[in-house]
């Protein structure tokens, strides 16, 4: 199975850096068992070509989100819900990124959103959000099991 793992966020903006951090940890867990690429970015629209040319079966996106949950809460966010949630540092909405990937590939796309506490410039990832890493990895494992 070909898996594209994407971490969206800016590690200079506190909790917004959780997406790339979790993506890297997930990549380390699955890279030996699958044909996998890892991309970390604060502008997902800049990596569309790379993802399409890789031609993945599954795309797993990790991103900081604002959906009204407790800081560190993880959710699988459906593509249809993307207009409801505020993602943190994107130049273009993630919904557009998802639509282009979906139209240009056979991939099933999953977005794992992690509720932020603070995205102030210069801050580190908060303890509450850091404590969500195992939950986010577990959720990612669950979605991959659907494809095995």
C-alpha cells in the first residue's frame, strides 16, 4: 500500500506545530511496512504535485484545528466538515487541497485534526496538545487498518 503522510503546520506558532510532529512520528512507525512518503508543510497547496505524482492509495493529513474541543482532543474530520472548522495557517482552505487530490488520484484521504490551545508566534507546543500525540497516532493506525 502506498501512503502519503502530511503534517500541516508551523512549528514557530505553538500548537500549530503539532501536525508536522505527529506526521513524522507516524511515518517512523509505518515506513518499513509500506511504500510511504512524508511531507511537512505550512502550505498544503504547495505539495499537491508531489502527492499526485506519488499516486498514493491513502493520504493521512495531521493538522492543528479549531473545532471547539478540549485542547489536545483528536478528531477524524470529514472532508464535508472542512468549511466548519478553522485550520490554523493555510493560505488556501484544506477543502480545496482535498478536492484536487481526490479528483486527481485514487487516494482515500483522512484528516486528523488536533484541537489547539495556543498558536502564538514563538511559543512551543503546549503540554495538553503534546499529550495528544498517542491518541493521534492511534487514530491514524485505525484508519490504515481499514485498508489492509
